[in-house]
C-alpha cells in the first residue's frame, strides 16, 4: 500500500528511509495523475519490503513540492539515501517506473 506523505512527515518517511523511495506528486483534479496512481499502487505491492512508494497531494502540501521544484504533475521523484536519484515527469507505462526503481536497488 502506498504511504500518504505530507509536509510534516516527509523527512521521516522519505529522507530517513533505508530503502529506495518513490514519491508520486499528484492532485485530485489532474487527469494524468489518475492514470499514474493505480500504477504506483501496484508497484507498492510488488516492491513491498524492498522499496517505499509514497504519494503527496501538491494542493494540500505546498512546501515540499516547492522545495524540489515540482512544476508539472504527475511528477515522480526517486530518492536513495535521502537524495533525489531520478525523476519522471508525466504519465508513463508501469515498466518505465519499475526500471527506475530497479536501478536504485
């Protein structure tokens, strides 16, 4: 299951994780975000125990997206050891996202 992150728990969940972390930046009104959401949910099950899959609503949490320069959604940031290791902007097939997670293992 994906973890809902917000401005308050972002550091703890994402930056302090000992596993690779995928963060899906999304909004309720965003059509492409609704396409990516189920993919992220599937991947969270497939990578359970190996990677963390998280989602952040950019409308409810403006500080973190601003810090990382998120201007377009959906944007997925891939973190390893508390640093941004990769980025994906826009809706893409599940295989593309899975390959980016695999590269961080």
